[in-house]
């Protein structure tokens, strides 16, 4: 058996200063903070501020994103129960985004390139869960999942 030196398999540090490596994650943080700040100040529960979901408007069916703005509004105002009631998948997406962003920043601080390499099975599971969520929220017994 051939042995491989573990040190040779480590990722080489990304070039550039810490400031350069944090520029893109910092920009993403600013954009996300601005979006949440806007949604936090312009209430999506009041009609006329945001466009209506086209799928809901033309078919009467809730898409997986329906209630996402109301969920973000509730998150900004510190109401996790209302946020989960508006769109539980969106809340999980907000949390996943925060975790991935944090991992990205830590890797950047350590001089390692960002790496997102999900297995296809994970993507299939996530897609299937979102599909089940969408179907169940549109069935008569899934009313508790509707915004």
C-alpha cells in the first residue's frame, strides 16, 4: 500500500490579504442585512407593498416560498413562532444561510478557499423535503403549513 503524506493534501492558503479574502463574504452580509432591514421596515402583511406570488394568484396554490417575506419580517422582529408559522422552510433556509456564511468567513480567515460540495443524495433529500412541504401545505389537512 502506498502512503500519502497528509500535509500534501491540505488546501493551499488563498492568496491576498485578510481584507481581500473577506470582501465578498462582507458584501454578501451587507446585501442580506439590507434585504432583511427593508423587509423589517416595510410590512409584508399590509397589501400593496410587495407583488403577489404569481402561482398563488393564478392557481390558488402555495409555492414553497409563499410566506417567506412574512417569515423574514417576523425574524427581524424577534418572533420565531410567527416566522415558523409563515414559512418553516424559509426559517430553516435563513439558518442554513447563516451557518454556510459563517463557515465561509472562518475558512476565509484561515486562508482556505470556500468549499461547498454537497453530495447528490443530500440535494435529492432537500429537494424531496421541499416538494413534500409544498404538496402538503396545499392539501386540506396541511392548512397548518399555510402562511
